[in-house]
């Protein structure tokens, strides 16, 4: 069975180059559909260079537009929203960030000053990353700065974006390895994002474990963020393997992974296909903040794709639960 | 492990209706690419009704056009080309047909008269089914009667047909369950074809076994076709389960299969996606023969599709090779 799983990953790599293809221009709807069919990422450098957002969204413009509008901000001690945190007793938990609302201008000022204080103790990390279609809701006044939709994706997939999200933070936030059930068009506005990508077929490499769920909560006396476990919540499956620390927390298959790496600069567009694992870190732009926009389109659960990926997970998990049988003796009597 | 395989097939069926979709008209290239991405078949009724072939190919027209041109014909005792044949000792072999060249007119006359002699002893079954791009080679004079290519498929897949094949025979030929590594556009010209279709994910249902290879060869004295095994040839993987005899030669998963059935009538077009298992039987038209044309396009081996299907086969086969371990006793000491 181990050989079947290793063979799956090897076969995939024999048939697919471990690089993110770079296109000269946005694909046609048909061209895009071919990438969706293959579940293969690509980058279009400077695809969004004419967008108002890329041309105009500096700190002053954003502050003048959003003013003191209240926006949802997540807060963590180390930029680790939705990440594994080791508890005092050595156990691990999947911890969600503290959430708060702040006037936009103050939030942006905090972000800009804190990115320069990188490494200083006592400064929590703030990130606007609600992923709930925020650009058509709390950031609606900024929505005019980006296309209403991505035409090649809308036409190819036969439906508009399910959510359009704005991401704004500093260089201390890291999104740990996870996957989304969406076809994702990701566009860098300010600063850079550094993506590490793994195809769905590398699920056996990422060391998925069920962890208890927790949340950062400010201590009533000190105000420091502390992990509060949620004993009621179902445990959640979390990737423990980190492609940037490939020798730690491995599975027997981690060494077979071939992570793809791509950095998005201002105006670059990435197609991040559904169910690809991604870890994302970031670098601030000239004005000390990072900003990106992404368009999420519903993935197609029909056909074989979802069922096949489910099967890989099932085989990996049933393999883990098997007792280690002793070797049978074949002495001629069996 | 058995549960993983059953779960794969069940999940697929939960997400995919077990019917062949009927479209009102040929899809656009983009529309077609969506079906290719989902690996989902469809039928377009009467899509080819304006084709010269559908309008004009009667026995007289075909004979006048092809005249005494030599064409390759396969001959079997029971219409069983490329099929499992039980040997005298009860063992099974995968047997290819006897191949011969005949003047077209005589071949067509044989086909037309033999379809009426159905069941009569001593009449071998002839079928023109070379699948080697014959319509652009030995049947070249007929090629003008069909489109040079299928535009929506050529544009979507970014390449012309790899092979265009003519199929001509009587109602005694049956193509047993198998799959092809091609995207297939199949068009009925005369008579009917009755397809039974299984998605690739049902590989665990079809009871694939490695069988020795043989060929029908005419006996030097009687002329009767007899099976001659090829001891040099590698054994070939063959589907033993027959969806029309669902209780025989089963695997533990055969009962989970949901075969799709569709009959193509004159002028109908079927998209038969790559790697789908298909069994095909046929009914003759008014003039006592069956004729169809198909366009084979190269499938895409990149992405996850090929690798995933390979994995299913690997898991099924490694499961079969496992010794049946005794239940471990858990008496507290182990």
C-alpha cells in the first residue's frame, strides 16, 4: 500500500513539471478552462498593472477613501492566524485569531508602524483577512478600484465570483499550509506574497492530523493574547508538515513532495487551483504594508476530481489506522 | 481498505447523476471543455443529420464509391473480436480476430446477407473496425462524406483528431467491455449502437484480470476459426465482469456499479470520455448493415486524472495480492 501512495505521487510528478507556468497575458476563457481541467496553477506577471488599485492604492488614498470605517481585524501574537500552536503541556492545537473591529485609518497606521518594529516584543500582529466577500461589503468603497469580476474566469466557469476579498497586513503574518474548496484568482496590489504550493495529490506528504480547536483571547488583566481551547468544538484536520522545515514532522511520503514556489509582485496575478495546499508569507511594499485582492469561484465537485482526492485521503487514513501485523511465517504449512 | 474503495465509488455517484446528458445542439469549444474537465459523457441527438454520410451512405452508394478496393476485415466465429474466449481446458484467453483483406463490395454483401442469417451455424462474423485512422486511409474516398474534424473538439483540445475511423458490420458483432486512452466523438451513420458505459472510477467493479493472448486462425483443413495462443506475448489486462450479466464473474465491488445505457440512432453523436469503460452491441439499419464513424482525440495525461486512475488500479491490485491475515487476538498481551 505504501508503494501505491508513493507511486501516485511519483506518477503525478512524471506527468507534471514542478514549476508554476508563466503566461504572457491573461488566458481566454477556453484557455483558462484547460488549466482548471488540469488543476494546474499559472502566473500572469503585471496582468493587473492598469487596475486603479495597482495604480492608486497608497496609504494616503486608502485612508482618505475608507476613513474611520470600522473593519474587522484579526490579532495574533506572532502573525499566526489559523495556525498550530504548542500548548504549555507540549500538546498542539489549531488556534484561530482574536477578532476585533477597528477604525480603518488607525488599523492601517498600526500595520505600517508595526512592520518596521518586526521582532520587537509586545507588539501584536494585525491582519485584515476576513475572506467573507469583504471587498463587496466592509471595503465596498474600494471595490471600484478593481474589476467587478475576472472575465476569463467568470465566462469559463459560467458563474461570477462567489467572494472577492481584500487582504491587508504586514510582513509578520504567515498563512500556514492549508487548502480551499475554491478556484482562486489572486492579485497582488502592494508588497509581495511568497507562495509555497503543493498539488492535492501530495496530501500524504503534509501530515494531516486532527487537532483540538482554540482561539486567542486577550487576558483580562494583562491584555496579552492567550490560547483558550474550545472543548465543545469538533477537532479539525490540520497540516503539520511545513515545506519550509521539510525534515520536521514528516510522514513517510513528505520527502516525495516537490513544493512549487512563486513570489507575486505588484500587479501580478496567480491562478491557485482548488484543493492545492498553500503556505503564504509576505513582504511589505514601499509604504510598509502588504495588500492583495482575491476572487474565489465555486469549484466543481462533480466529475472525478473531488471523489479521487477523497479516496487518497481515505487510503492514507485507513493505512494509519491499521495495526502493524506481524510478518506471516510461510513455512509450508500456511 | 475495502471501505475506501466502496466509498470512492459511492462518493462519485453522490456527485454525478447516472444518466447520459442529452444536449439540444453541439456544445461550444468552451462548453465541450467543461465536459472534458468533468470527464462526463453526453449525446447530441441528430447532430449529424446534415452530414453527407447520414444522408447518402446506403449500400448502393458505398459500393459504387468503394468498388473493389481491398479493405481490412476482421473475422470471428461469434462476433467476438478482442474478447475473452474459454479454452477447451476451461481456462480463459483474450483472443484477437482473424484478419483478412477483401474487396469492399463483396465484404458489404457478406455483411448484409449474414445479418439476416443470424444464428445460422457456419457463418463467420465479419467486421471492418481497424481503428487505425482508416477513414483517412483505406476508406479515403468516403472521407468527403463526413466533416474533416469536429470543430468544437478540435478547438477545445487544441489539436485535430488523432484518428478518424469507420466501423462497418452486422448485428452479431459485440465489442466487449474495455477502455481507450482517447477523447472520443462517436457518430452513428446507419443502424444503431447500444452503449453500456462505466466511469473510470468503477475500475474495481470490472474484475480486471491478466489473460494470455491468442488469435483466431483458420484451420488448414476445415477452414474453421480456431484459437491459437501466443506463448511469447505478455498477458493482457481484461475486464471479466459483464454489466449485462451482473451476477457473474463479480468482484466485491461490482454491485456498486451504475452502468449508463444509451442507444445511438442514425445521425446521433456521443462524447465518450477518455478511460470510460464501454461495451457496444448493434442493430442493423434498413439495408442490413451498421455503420458508424468516430474521431479520436489525444487525452491529456498531465494534471491529476491519469495519476488518480492509476492509483485506484494500484490500490485494487495491491489489495488482491495481500494475504488474508488472521484476525489479531487482542487479549491484552499484544
